[in-house]
C-alpha cells in the first residue's frame, strides 16, 4: 500500500529522480541516527547545577543517579556508566579474563572486534542466522578451539540473540559470555530486559543511538564481584586516594553526559513511541514491494525500534542495494549500508584472516543486501512517505532506471568524441 502523496519531492516517475538530474526530494540531508534530544530546558538546568557544584566528573551525583536509573529500568543489580561502549567493552572483556580467542559475529560495528584485538585477543568470526542476523548457535560450536575463552553476542538492531542456546553452549564448554547490547537498550527477551543475560552486557549511549548521553556507554551485570572489578578498572584501578590494585584505564562518564542521559530518560517512552510509529509507517508503505523485506521486531516484547533495516533481494527487485543507496543519497537521504562489508573484510582482520569469508557465507550475503534508512524524532511522516515513494519508484522501474543510467554514462564518456565531430 503506498501513501497517496502529492507535492514537492514526491517522485512518482524515474525521470524525477535526482540521480537522473531531477532536483533532490529534500533540501536538507536526512541521516540515520540523527540524535533524539529530550527536554532542552531540563538539560540546561542540570548543566547549570553541575557548574554551580563544580563536580564535573569522577563519579559525580548525576552519574550516580544515572547508574541507579539505568539499573532500575533494566532490573539488573549493577550499572557502571562509561565514556562510551567501546571502552566499556574493552573493560568488560578484561574484567572477564578473556584471552586467546573469543567468538564474535562479523556482522557488527567494528568496535566489537576492535575491543578484543586492542588487547591482542583474537576475534574469531562466526556466521549468523540469516533470519535473525545474530550469531547462529549451530555455527558457534564449530568455531571453538582449545584457545577459546568466551563468546560475545551482539543483539543486532536491538533484537536479542538466541540467549538460551548460547548459554547452553557456553556452559558445556566452560566459556564466559558477554553481550554487546549497544543497540538493545530498552529491549526485552521473554519479558526480561536486556542487561540481565550472560556474564555482563554493554550498552552504547552514543549520539546516534535512540537514547544518548552525547557519548556514553555502560556495563550492566548481576555479578557483584565483576561489578566491583569493572568499577575499579574504569577508574585506573584506584581503591583509595593513593592505592591502585588493578591495571585500569579512564572509562569514566562525565557529568554532562549523565545530565543528558537523565534528561533523555524522562523522554524515553515518547522517543520509543515515535520510533514505533515510524516503523509501522515504513512497514505499511513498503509492504507490497516484491524483493524488499523490512527487518521486523517482536512487538510482544519491549523494543526500541531504533533501526529501520531493509533487505533488498536484487534477483527479485532487479535493483541492487547499492544502486538504491545511491538513488537515496542523490535525494539527500543518507541511507547506510550497516554493517557492510563486515568486520572480517576490514583491516586489520582482512590481512590477518584473508579466508575468513569462506566460513561466513550468510554474513557475506547479508552485508550485500541490507540498508538502514532514517527514523527517530527528527523524521516526520511526510518525509517517510517521500522516502518510501522514492524506493517504490526505483524498485518498480529498476530496469528502465538502469538503462537510463547506462545511456547517461555512455553519453558522458562519448561527449568529447561527439564534440570533436561537431
Ligand atoms: C554493535 C555496536 N557495538 C559497539 C559500538 C560502539 O559504541 P560507542 O560508539 O558507544 O563506543 C557500536 C556503536 O556505534 C555498535 O553499533
């Protein structure tokens, strides 16, 4: 079902597409992950109070309140706020004693792998389930060697991993489990909030996430001992003014970030409601396009709906994901090919493991067909309608579009010859 939109920027024919010379549908660029911002006044009040207090960082009152609020929301015992999720992953990895090899998906943001490699732990890339886009438990066991010490699952797009299967494998092989829950704040699995699974879970509150603290992240765990260790490690290992008992680093969250987090928490439901509305609109408007499939969420669970991800089957649409991406960029819609080309095809992993792709057929196929489009509070219903119409026009007239692009290219490459003949 398509929206019957009339007006500026509605592209009903390919001749109107910017890639063929039409004017872009949007004057300003639309981005994936444009920040959601809570009540500005509340945020500024908090920042003012912070300046009056002159307590800017080092476990300030906002950080303490933010940690309690996140732990309460998730229903977990401990939340340790950090400066970002990459550092939180690094500290969690270290505190869990991971060494040797750790199994991770390649279909993730590169920080998941980097957090291991940074500490000279080898990320062993495991294939995913093409339906869930998460680690395929059937493949995990094949990747275990005597050097394996752990598994890092990623709840991609906020959709939980197969938590029971992973727990069972980990128990059988005596492995620790960490979840990269960068996408999954506010999501649940069988009624239990993400943040309660594995040995620990890591959230990202980066500006592009649906809930942000400018930059930020957190480790959440129900393990008291681990929480104590992580808390010390994120503060150089200090237990007292002059006493250090672990190697540590500076992973602290500052007070401005925590003020932003506390303010955004007050708008959390509103942001999720907007994301859900946007998701439903995309779902409705793209439903009947053959070869185009929207990644769906289990609405019986809590979801944050922060990613609108589509899979494009070129064999059916006749249009590749990359062409559709270019069409959208020309219209000032900066769609993203998350997480192309997969960590295993990025450095240093590409050089270390040049043949990793042989064991990652589903990952290799998926990175070629996924695309994320803008959502969040910065995107309105009219804009989504226009984006969907651009996609519909492109896919419906894909063959014709490709022919026209080819003839344009041909005309351009022959332009000097033609000019010489005239
Ligand atoms: C899956 C995943 N892991 C880790 C990160 C790193 O998060 P941060 O930017 O907070 O360091 C991201 C961030 O964008 C991510 O998408």
